[in-house]
């Protein structure tokens, strides 16, 4: 309901006696005929979850600061009691949510000026925003914002906001131009500074970068730029704020004939970049107590200040350096790395126990051929051998200042436990947070506890693996080391059972047509659950990809977004993730056990998905997928009968006694 001036209301000497002035106001006898400037300070709007008593106390502090600023001989400041007495019965200030209503309240009280404001929380900070309007003309005159990390700190800063606002209070002539520097804002002399209530214009807000919150006269009107809003015309204070950028505030005049008015600002970063391009991938750094891994991108955003960077990677001797980051600038990290090393003496033997010469890849990189003596950093490394005599893949631990001996037995395939990686129990957050780029609604983030260890294929099942066991070649993109594809979910289940039979294991599935039952305690091969897959894909990370939030480093681990005609790549042709798993991002989508369905809302222990459905989960993205479809949390699904050239699978196995 629109508020109007109370009929017949006059500010009489009797009413003015109802004002309780904060301080002693004495009018000199010689100036009794001069009309005082009447100021109404409204109760602050509580948008920060404070108690009524706290808001009332802050509102009184504002009144006290205004009284201390304006001349007592020429200004009258109303108290809370006066305002409540003069307002019509049933009028509630908390229902007044915009400047138009606040000005009407001021007119209803007979005030010349009205001061309103908000108390809110923004991030981890309390903020007080005060605004001043001329009641006669409805012109917005000024606003001020202060902030503090706690309420006592905010109380101290009240005067910093209220004092400058009170200084802008003019005299009794409401048509006088507000005390603002018009040239600063690009407004011609004679511009319409005082627009009528109800007059509006569409204002479009843009920022570089996008994603800034927009405040107009102290009120949040847009959570993220770009955006357009219909606002009352006139002079307004606009503030843009974005995390990690400096807030920008200015006064802008929007006239009646503005049409669509545009406010487009470049925001100044409050951070710089630490360049990591010349450092080894996977190097673990501690920056101000937070762990970072090199390889998630060529640079790291840091707040503009001094930082302490320490090397905490167990492969290198500890060292540290101080780095100064300037706003908007890049600085390379110059730090001396002293490696801790051992050596690997590697040989290969074929099926007849004869020495063989085969190619060697260590951690996905070519390293020569057997026999080989290779100096390596301490820690675990993934070793892969390939040649006419056979192939082998496994892990080796290097100890500082020692030589590790390994004679790798070559085989025709990755049979037995070869090519399987042990995944230990643990907890992780499955799904994606609401702010993750390119997320889907189904990816509700929830905590998952995997209470058992399991084995997972280091690679996707290859066409050679498939042909050796099933004697068919279904793939479109042919190549013995490429992943098998154009196999549906039921095909993958049958492959798992056949592999279990060949190796003398108990099959994990009981199959009757299209009815499949998982025998969970079986030690045979199976498909991973969706939770197992994402846990292994993340490999301890919580970012969009195992390499970080930026897709720039994703090319090291997976093939994606490429030429569709080129098809898939050979498995393990790129680097593994930190748990030794290849192609978890890209190459082919991978079948999981689960039916597709909503996630648990909060916590799940050893989840296996819904009891039924129409489609089965596929994960990881494919060679032709955009980076967003290769995210660790990306949930996708397909009909279990679908044979597609971008869908394959990898196998999993229970460890004895794990279920």
C-alpha cells in the first residue's frame, strides 16, 4: 500500500516538543522565526541476522553521530519514540524496502531529510550502509558504507558513515542543488537532478571480469554481472564488488530520458599471479600454510602482499623463499630445488625366462629400453614395458641413495593383478559445489565413506584385451592398444565374468538375460561403482579435474575436445593421475555399475546407487567431449543396450575380505 503524507498534518511547535533531541538543543530568541531543518533517522534494516536489541542500539548510534555533526541551533533530529508516535497506526518500518517508500515515510513525518540504512553480512564482514534522501524532491544525495569483522568493530565505525552523511544535510530550501560535483559525474548544468517518485529507467550493469555483485544506494540489486534492472531515476551511488577484486563505488545520475542506461566498469584485481611454468609437474608447495601442486595451471592467483613459499615435496630437500605479489602483476617463482634421488636397475624377461629388449616408459614418459639403469626421484613410480616379447605394467618405490632391482616378467596381456591399482579406503566429497563451472543439477555434493580397499584397472580395457578373451573386434577406431568401444553395459558385464573364469576367480555377476545380480562378496572382476570411480578419478583432489580447476593442465592426463575423425588414443599414452590411473579424464566414457538416479543428500557409506532405473552411469568424458564433460564430478548416463564409439570401460575387483 503506497504511503502518502498524512492529511492535514503540520509540523507544529507542539509536535516538535515530541522530539527528543539527542543532546541539548537551544534555539536563540533572535532566531525563533527560522524554521529548523528536520531530520528523520529511520531504524536500520536488519539483513544480517542481528537481534532487535543490537539493531536498535546501532540505530541510536547513528542518531547520536548525526546530532554530534549538525548544528544544534538549526537542525532537529527525531528519535525512535517520536517516529513511532507520528506514524499512522499499523505502519511498519520493516515493510519499507525501497527508497520510494523511505522518502514517503519522511514526508509523512514532515521531515526535510530522511536517513535510512541497512546492517548486513557480506562474506565474513558486517557492513553498515547509510543513505540520505531529500524528502521534498526525492533526490538521493549520498551514501556511505563501513565494515568490520565483528559488531564491536562496527560500532566504532558508525561515526565514519554517519558523519559524512550528516554533513551533506542542507538548509530549508529543498530545491537547492545537492552539494555534489556535477563535472565529476559528467552531468551538464541544469540537468534534472530531482526526478519525480515513480519515474524509472532500465540500467544495465556490466563489469570486467563478469560476476560482480551490484549495490545501488546500499541495496543489493544484482548478484552477478552482467544484469539489467529497472530502477528509480535520479542520482544514485553504485558499488560493484567481486571476490579478489577491489570494490569500486561512484555516484551516477540516471535521467528520465536515459532509455537503457549502461554502467560498465573495469575492476582492479586485488591479487597477482605467481608463475610456475619452469617448475616440475607435481611439485608440492606450501604457500602461507596451504598446500598447492604444480601442474594445475601455468600460474597461481595470490593476494597482493608478501607470501612465504616452502617446498614440502618429499622428493626434494626442504627450502623456502619470500615472494611479493603486486596487484595485477605476474612474478616467476625462483626457488632452488635440491632433489632426493635413488636409482632403478630394470630388466625384462619373456615367457621362457629369457632376457628381452622392450621399450620403457616411466610415469608416462619414454625412458629408453631394457636393460636400463635410471636415476629417479624418491617415491613411487609407474613403470610400463612394451615390445614384441610382451608387455608389463607395475609400480616401483625408489629409496634415497639406493638402487632398486626389478626384473619384469613380460606377458601377452595385463592378466592377473598386472595393470590393477590398489585403491585404499577413504572419505571424499562426491558431486560438485554450487559454484563449480559447468556443473549439472544432479551433482549434489555429499560426503561418501568408502570403507574397503579395492583394485581398479590402471587403464581402460584395450581392444587386444577384448579380442584375446571374446574373439571379436567391435571397435570403430581400431588399434590393439586403443580402448575397446561400441560395447554396451551387458557386454562389459559378460567380459568381467569371462575374465574371472579364466583366472579362476568367482564371477561377480549372476546373469539371466537382461537381469543382472551383483554378488558383492565375489573376488572376480566387475565394473566400479560410480562412487568408486569418482573417488579414484579425484585421486585426493577436490577440484574440477584431478589437475585443478583450470582445464589448461588437463591435456597432460586425458584426450578430449579433439577431432572426432581422429577417434581414441592408445591407453596410457598420457600421464597417470597421482594414484597411477590413466585416462580417467577423456578418451572414452566408462560404464559404471550404478543405475542413474539422484544422489544422497548428505552422507553415504559404500553407496551402490538406486535399485533400478532406465539408464546406467557413464563417467569420464570422451575424446570428443568438451572439458566440462570430463570433470571429476560429471554424471552422465546411457541405455545399457547402447553400443557407441565413445563408450568403453575399465574393470575393478574386490580385495579378499573387503566386503
